[in-house]
C-alpha cells in the first residue's frame, strides 16, 4: 500500500478528512511521507480551529488524536524519525521559515498555514507595537477608582485590572465564571467617562455571537445601573452590543468585504469585545486589528474579556 493509499485509508477511518488528504497531495505531491503527513494533519487541525500544528503532535500518543490502529501506526512509521521532520519540511518547496512565499511556514517547532502565519504576525505586531502607555492624571485616576471600588482591606484585583486597562491602549481581562469580568468592565467604562469628561466619547460593545451580544447587553446594563453616573454620562455608554462580525464586516463595496480596515478605521474611542475566547484568534483578531487603524490616535482603547489563556 502506497503512502497516498494509507492517507485515503485514514479518511475511511475518520482519522483525516478528504480535504486534508487533497491539500497534502496538492502541496506536497513529490515530497517525502513526513511532509505529506504534516500537511494533512495541519489541514485537519486548522479545520478544528487550531492556529498551528506543533511538531510534537506528529509522534507518540499525540499523533492523529491518539487513535490507535494499524493505519495510524503505518503512517507514522512511513513518516520516519521525528528528529528528521524539521529538515525534511524545510527541504520542501511547500514549506519555508517565513522568509519566502510557501503554503506552509515552519517557525521553531510549529507548522502554520501561510494565511494563519501572516495573521499571527499581524496580531503579534498589534500587541507589541500598539499597546503603548497612556498618559493620565494619576491623582484623578486614583480618586475615581477609589469611589468605584471601595476599600476592602485586601488587594482588589478588579480595581487593579481597571487601573491597568485605563492606562493602556489594549487590555485583556480574563477570568472564570463569576469572577466579576462584567462588573469590572462596567466600572472601567464608568471611570473612563468620568476621567475623560467629554460629551463625545465614542464607545462600542461587541461579542462573537448574537447570543453573547444579548448577554453582554443585559449584564452590562444591569451593572451600569448600579453605578453613580449622571444621565449624561450614562448616555455615552451603548445600551446594546453588536455581533462582533458586524463591527468589521459591515456591508461594503471593498473587495475584502470589510467596511472598516487600515484605510477606513473604526470611528471609535473605545471598543469592548466580550467572550473573546470564542474568536478565531488569527482570522478575526487580525481583522479587528486592521479595522482599528494603524495610527495611535485612530483608536485609543480596546478592551477584551475572557481571552483564552
């Protein structure tokens, strides 16, 4: 049985999808079995929502989701010794280390689809370059937060999170259920409005799905009603969250299908994205970054909650 036949047998056993095998045979048709298997598994993992394929998953119990069987064992045996895979991959015209165009990119011990690799770079630049510290009146910041977070005698990590977020362009607030993420964001927005004291502070709320957007609307609205804000200040905070995709992929004549991008950034001061763990990290976060605009003044603050660890 040829290696191609083994891959097709893996499809019959639902170890791989037909798409995975077609991708492998298309980009690595003349390459050694290790490259074909890596391409097939990379395609499968991308279909399951993974950003990349760690090479460690090509051997041992991790390979092919740990499903035992003759086909799995024969595929791994044909692929050869794991320590040889990086060299075999980089010897293929289908793989580069990021310095040349190729369908797959090998970075260290991780294999990426080219599109995912480029999006990962966009996200990395987004966090490394855009997340500058914002100047703020420290005395006013302290007094505002003290009013919103009464002293408890212990370290108030919600207050710490709000303080850090208020002094950064990009913030991620993460925690398990019931840890107070929504309350923290509500107080964070209240503090921002009080400190900025501007009638033109533009805020938008977003969530990955319609259900999540509805939950955010309800929970954040309930939290805000308990805070000491004037009617004018409350009017600055949106009463309804949008589905996150609408934020970037609103109807557009642009070829990319995105209304907002680097050339036409979102016209906002603050974007809050809830349930960020549900966002496909490479694709959608890269889209948000492009929609946010390239310049520091375009988009002062972005807050995300429940980001994946």
